C-alpha cells in the first residue's frame, strides 16, 4: 500500500481542483463563444485512480484524466483531461503545490478546449 500513502500527499488534490474550478468559471464568464454562454463549472474531481496519481505516471503520460461538472447548470459530467506543462511536471515530481501552474486571468493562452458533443474538456496547466 505504499502508493496509497504516497498519493494522499499528491499535489493533484482538493485545493488544486477547487482553484481550477474557479478559473474555469472565470474563463466561461469572459468567453465570446455563444455555445458557452451561461456555462459554469461546479467542480473538478481530485479523486481518480491511484495509478494516475503516481509521480511516474504523471511524468510518463504528462496528464491526469478525471471528471468535471460543466454546463449551464454546472451538472453535466465531462471527462476532464489535465495536461501538464514543464513547470507543472517539475512541481508534481517534487510534490509541490500546482495552483500557480493554472494560467491566470490575464493569460492570452488558449488553455481550455471543450468538446460539447463528446463531453470532454481538455485543460493545459503551465
């Protein structure tokens, strides 16, 4: 059970996912895409398979797949794929907080892609 103990301290945790939820809501608010008008996010799950939360998995795959609740009611379940950039990979390997890897509101980067038909949201952290 070494992995289970290791994962309790994972940087992909409730606090990080709450910050991610807040930032996604902000992006929807300022979006000019008419299909996303009135959308918001009611949560990103930090609970996923233990295998995905290991440092080796994140380093090798550079992503974690989980769930997010998005839509006009915030209740539609989407598959959420969080892609890790270099800074996030480094912080994850060191067990450090990932919240500063979430692009800030001034960022011009397209860091969220949403596929409404297949209910998939792809998120890129720095």
